[in-house]
C-alpha cells in the first residue's frame, strides 16, 4: 500500500494529482506531471492462469488540520526563529525557448538612472510586440531537478567525496529536507495574513527529501481566463520596467526598443535552514548591481501606483510589501528598486528599499504583519508535512478530487489516499 498526499488551503478547497515516475539521466526520479483523473488498479499475477488480474483500490481521504487562525498561535516567544542566512550554491538560466542552462548566461545588470527622482519610463511601449511565455504550460520543478542532476557533487558529505566515481553515482540522498521554488515558500510565509487567495501544493518524499510543487487552484485558473485586456497590459508593465533599468553587460545600456520577453530567466539556487528543516530552493533574480556595497549584489525590481493617500499607503504595506519582503528576504536580496507609476503606466520616480527594514514599516501600522509569525507558520507547516508524509517512494500516482468550497478559511487541510499500482521506473 502506498500513500499519496495533497495539501490545500481553502478558497476554495481543491485536491490535485501528480505522478512521479519519469527520471533524468542521473537517476533522480522526481518529475511532477498532470494527467486526467482515472481509476487506479492493483495488478496481481495469477501464476495458475498466466494472466494479470486488476483490482480497483481506493480509500476515502482522511484529513489532518493545521490551523492558520488565530495568528497569535504563531507568535511564540516573539523572537525570530532560527533561519540561517541563505547561501548561494549555484544558478541556472532559461533561454527564450525555456531551455535549461547550468550557467549565468541570462544574468542582467542594473543600470542606475542619472536622476531617480526624475524619470519618464513609459511602460505601455511595445506591449503589442510582447513575447510572452506560455502561462498554461506547467513546468513543475523540472529545472531545479535538472540543476541538481548537474551538481550532484554539491550534496555529498565529506566521507562521500572520498568514494570512487562509480560509488558516488549510486548516491541518491541529497541530505536536504525540502526542495522547491522560492515562490512556494513566499506564499507559505504570507499565509497567516492571506484572506483572498488560496494555494495548492503537491508533496513527494524520495530518498529522505520532500519535493514540493505548486499548482494553480481552480480560482486562480478562472482569474487567468477572465483577465481583461487592461489587466493583461498592466501585468506587462512590470516586465517593461525591468527593461528600462537593465542591460546584458556591466557597461551596457538598456535596449528599450527591443520586444520585451518574459521567457528568459536567471535564477539563483540557495541553501538555508529554518529550525530543524534544511532547505534548497531556487528563485528568479532580476539583475545584479555591481556598484552595491552589500555582499549580495542582487536587486529586485517592482512597480506600484503612486501613493497619494494614507489609505493607499496602508494597503500597499499590508498587501504588497509583505510579499515583496518575503520574496527578497528568502534568497537574501538586500535591495528592492520600486518604480512609482501613474494610471497611464508612466514611471516618474524610483525608490530604493532595504529588504531588512521593510518589516519596521509594517509594525507601525494598525493590523500590520509580523515576520516572526510568518516564519513560525512556515516552520509549523514544514514540520506538519514531515509528520503526515512518511512513505518514501518515487513511484507515486495522484488523482484529482474536487471538494466544494468550505466556509472556514482558517484551517489548512491535509489529506492522503492509499493506492497500489505498478509503474516502470
């Protein structure tokens, strides 16, 4: 009997499936993929007749809960939990065809405007020539797995490094608890303060490592399908802003007449640790600032509407800044450059924000957010995953089940169903 697991926070509650049976050239059997819901059978050899009999196997899902409300449950002593400073151990690049490269070929360089208080960046320019990646293509965690396959030596223990080449190739243990994208951890950090968007996460345990992959909820899919032309254009503005302030080389200049494309990407790969949980995750980096004084010279670019009232600023801090902070803090990016735009999509001035100082702005606000609560929740979540996801098996097939929206938005649901099948691996 094998277990498979799903994790979902309501708004609404939708379960997922994935199977876990493909492999890369180094034998790391960790590829997530979707397929239509179908029945799962157990195959049994009947030696007397020489035939294979199939028996339908299903067990009703059971649930375990991790409450997300009230948030003071995650206040603890009020001290920030033990989170080791992220350490970059590699990087990866994706070209315009989304092909993987184990290098820095897509790294951009920050070009500082002469006067950050007086710029005119028209973010609407070139929208109709936008080269956009296929948002319906699900890439899972494939690129992280490819990077792992190219860098297996980075996971070897000291005694394992002394082994022969043949012995090293047989080692499958990464000595890491969790592998995922940075975006997934960002959503988890923001969960205690999230009242609008749900999320959907798949978890697979293989050779002692939990591989986590996010999927779109039904609500998120509807939002994508129902986006207006105006919303689509405004989503483009962030990519155009990056083009105004980056170049391909340190001494280059922005090429703002070229079509914008969001297919290419440069990602950092970092290791960290939260309390008892060792983490390996990767996240996209907008550019590097070689003039920065900080040891980490990466910089993140964001745009937002000009803040003209206290209410606008309060909402900005409450809903946007928490995500900006979590995204950059996780990978150790010290600086966020924010472009303030008008309703016509024109940026008039830039502000440099220090990631570590952002939480202070939130604490000064009524109903502000607390980074201690964010990280304590993440710690509890990861511990709960370890508690309920215990079967270490790369041959894992998941099915999708739709559950009607639930009223209680403050409970995180975990479920598992046992199946048995035979897969070629």
